[in-house]
């Protein structure tokens, strides 16, 4: 699709998600250079930022019980033993107790924007990026989106719909469908793109693909 060409051919879908034609987009709008390591680094950052980091275990100082030696050192025929809070005993404290930790970090915003465009280019080269006409629904019901996915052959596949701004009615209609996610283009990132097999961009969100 991109090899030796200046224009990328992106399939265009009707409101029922069936192919209606193609849209030509300048390939440099995606990314002039493709670096998979940058995409990987961006995805790792998003995964790390989702970690809660609320794990906590008790140390020896925090376990209840006496600190007295359990029995005398010699003459019992048993192994030497200290107090009940010892890490080698059941119910004892941890030698290196875990504490809450903030795993989040950030990459430069420019790098994250480039990683998103690189991920979109990978999807375009794989034929998994499509432009969708505006889907008008009489009411925000799941059956309308399910019918469109079924007619387009996307049933059971992970799909990411990219909208221009927040569309509560479309989110309400699609949120109960497994493997289907709706994101405004301002929230789109490389991790969201790579986690879904099909990327469906609405026409009014085409600014994402033309560099606006």
C-alpha cells in the first residue's frame, strides 16, 4: 500500500460497514519513518500507567505476636528458632515487604503523537484501517451497531471506532458489544490502535489522518 507510492488507499465503508469505495490519503500524513521500537515503548508506558501499584504486605515489625524466643537454643532436639514473626514461619512477616508504588512515567508528547501515527500506518499497510460514513441511528440501541458489524463481517473481531469528539449516544449503543471500543480522536493512542484488529475512523474525524 505504501511501498513506492505517494498515496495510501484506505477502504471507505457505508453506514452499514460495507465497502463503498476507497479514500486516497498522502502516506506522509501517517509517518515518514516507521520505528516499531517507538510503538513498543509507547505501549509499555501506557501499560505501566494503568498499574494501580496498591500492593502491600506486612513486614516482621507489623505482624502481631511476641518477640520472645520460641524455645531455648539447645537441648530440645529441634532446629534453632527465633520469634514467631520470622519470615520462614507460617504467619510471619515478609523479609522485604511490598509497599505501594507509583509505576507511571511519561514519554515526550511529540514522541507519543508520532507513535500513534506509526501505529495507524501499520494498520493501513495491513488493510485494517477503514473510513466510515456517519452512522445515523433512530435511537442509541445496541442492535443497530450489532447489525452493522454483522453486515460488514466484523462479528467477533475487535474493533475501535474513532469519533470526532465524544458521542454519548454511540458509546451507549456500542458499550455492551464485546471487543468493541469507542474513542474520540483526541484520546487515540498507539496502545489503543495496536490492541484492536480493526480501526474504523468516522468521516468527521478524518483530521486524524490528514494531519489537522
